[in-house]
C-alpha cells in the first residue's frame, strides 16, 4: 500500500491510515471513502473529500459516541411516528427491530422474526399478487426482550386498526 510513498512521508501516512482504521471500527462505519487525500510538505495528511455511512444497527453500542444523528426516513418521505418509535427502540437494544410502512391502508401486515424471513414473506406476498396490499416491511430478531416484542406487536396492531378495511 505504501510502496510508492516517499520514505520521508511513510511514517505519517501509515499512522494516519492506522488511526483512520481504528476510527472506522470504533464508530461502526459501514462505509468510509476519502478521495482525494493529500499530504502537505510538512507531512500533514488532509482529506479533501469524504463519504461515509454509519452502521445504524450499531446504535446500541456507540450512539453516545456519534452524538445526534438525523437518520433519513425511507423512500424519501417523512417518517411515521410509529417508525420513529421502533427506530428509537432499535437504537437502544442489541436486538434488531425494523419497521417501514409501505401502505398504511394496506390489508396485508406482517410481523416476522428474522431479516431473511421478512424478505421471503414480502416477496411471497408480491408473488401471489398482493404486493399492492402489503402494508409494512419489518422484522424483529436477535432476541428482543418481552417488553420490546410487546411494544413492537402493539405498534403493528394499532397501525392495522387505523383504517377500516
């Protein structure tokens, strides 16, 4: 990696790369790109542009290090209060709690344990011609507590009952 870097700059660049890697791991980034990166005459490393993505599922481990993060709502729309509630719970547990409302007036609601299973269920609903009625996409997994499971189920049931079918 450093074979073409001048000897006088190798130590500082290696130190920067090591520090960046520690930063990446400690804050649970899913993605981090710096391009371009320049090194000044005094051997100071300067990232000129950066793109990064935090692993939102690691919030329970290091949200206190991230500070206030404004997670974008799915599909370019404002988040439903119920989605925000589940996302907040997800950030405070080691379990995984996900909820995206696709069609609040839909008639097919799912409460699936496991991310892989939720994909299979959603695909199956669509395969059988009911995709237009699929109301939500979500999952709970990773051993949520009884209380977390209760609140998740209660939230889904309240959404189901919001509109007459």
